C-alpha cells in the first residue's frame, strides 16, 4: 500500500509540516510583499496533492463520483490542518479563507483531470 501511494504520502507529510511549523521557521519574506500570497500557497499545495492522488490512482477511478469521493480525503486534511493550527500552534491560526483556498486547489485539480482525461492514454507496454 505504501509503495502505491508513496508520492501522496510524501506530499501529505510536506503539507503537514508546512501547516504546523512555526512562522519563525520560515523567517520573514521581506522581499516578497504580495497580498494573500499564503492563499496562493494553500491553493498550490492542495492542487498538487490532489493531482498526485489522481496520477497515482488514475486507472482505479470507476467514475466521476468515485473521484469526488476520493477528493474528500485532501479536503478533510485541509480542514484538519486548520483546526490543528488553532489548537496546537501558538503563532499560527486557522482561517476559513485558507480552507477555501485548499478546496479551490482540489476542485481545480479534479476539473483539469475531468477535462483532460478523455485525451489521456496509458502507454503501451
């Protein structure tokens, strides 16, 4: 099971670390002063997580409903990370907008897969 999900597990562990590490770990980003850049980061991380899940399991999805049920896993992780930021970290706080950015990244990855899946062909062995 771990071998089939190794990239998903690595991506998830990276997200957990980045979500729960203290803000002093990353230092101050003085040269990049873009408003809401953390929301872009949330979107990107959860887009990548869902894309990795899709690519690792692309041949196992029976239908779109099955894919949407699988998408609940990273969605739940995003909610859990926001709750854990509120509960166990002293300098991070969970935000609704972060959870929305996480969800938007997941939805974007699912949408792109649904658009490009008809053009995907498994390589001939």
